[in-house]
């Protein structure tokens, strides 16, 4: 389906992306991602004119949400990876402490309110590599344990779904058509309850591989508080994904 990807309102224009992917979505739904991208979920048989009307009908709301997202981005700075800088882990704030280590035997570790990172050179690249190796290790272990917990709770999950980590610019997670769960390692910085929401979201796609009303009904049944958790993630997305 070909759809005009441009929305005009108040003398401004922005593009939007329509996704159908052969889903069983029955309604047109508009989402503004934390980074400001506009995504429209539409039924496979929706007419282009119908999609355009739905998007233009909500033009004011769309532009308001996009501006809010852009405003959040304006205050985000790249990491410098120096002692005293703030780092996030499981929703808590820690202070980065770079420790000069010529032995190459030191390990990154949490100690009190500090994340201690041994580095021979102390360069930002060296420290960044140490922090991200630690993040990925922690993410793989924690996500694996939470997936195991959710597997026991959800009746439609038959057996442990395979999963792997992948840094993604615009998603916390995804579920492939073959049932593989993909999770963004940046998510390990978020509060535990938000991580659980993302894992539930992706596991729900094993039952509904779309964002249909039935999908959201499934989410709400398992976690009536999911909207609050999603709002926390959306509001903190820029801070959580800065690298």
C-alpha cells in the first residue's frame, strides 16, 4: 500500500511511516515514538485516502507530541566517560569512577553508589568499552531471568523463546515472526518495572503479532499498570539511550 508520507499542519510538515506487515489490525492507530518518529499502524486493506484522513484528523495532537519529543532531545548530551559522570542501572543513578589499572585484571563492578571501571589509559574510548561490556553482560543475565519468570506466568508461551541483544535506535524490543525476542541493551538502565513491561510486550507478540485491540487487551490483562510504565520509558528514552 502506497501512502503519502507527509503531514502538513500550521505551515509545518513532517513525514510519517505507515506499517501494515500483513497484520490483523482492524483500526488505524497513530503513535509518536520517544524520538519523535510518527508511525501509523493500519489494516492491510486500508485505502491510502482513509489513512491520510485519519492522520490529518489528529494533526494537532501529532505535532504537539513530536515537539515534546524534540524538546526532550535538546537537553541530552553525549557521555564523556570521566569520573564523576552519572551512569544508570536498573533505574538507579550511580557515579562513574575511572580507576587506572595497568594489570588488565580489574573488572567493572558496582561498589556502593559507584560504578568502578578499571582502565589502562583512562581514555573515553577505553572506559566506554568497559562500561558497555558490563552493561551487555548484566543485560543478558537479567533479561534472561525475567524472560524465565514471565514464561511461567503466560499460558500462551510454550517453552523458552530464544532471545538476543541488539542496540536499536527506536525500539526497546521486538519479536520476529519466528518467535525470537530481541531486546535493546540500553533497557538495562531502566527501572525494573519498565523492563518487565517491555518483556511482556514482546512476549504478547507471540500471541498477537500486531498491535491490534486484542494485543493491548492481552497486555492490560497481564499488567493493568502498563501505561504508566510505558510513559516512564517514553519520558526517559533520550537519557536512557545516550551513549
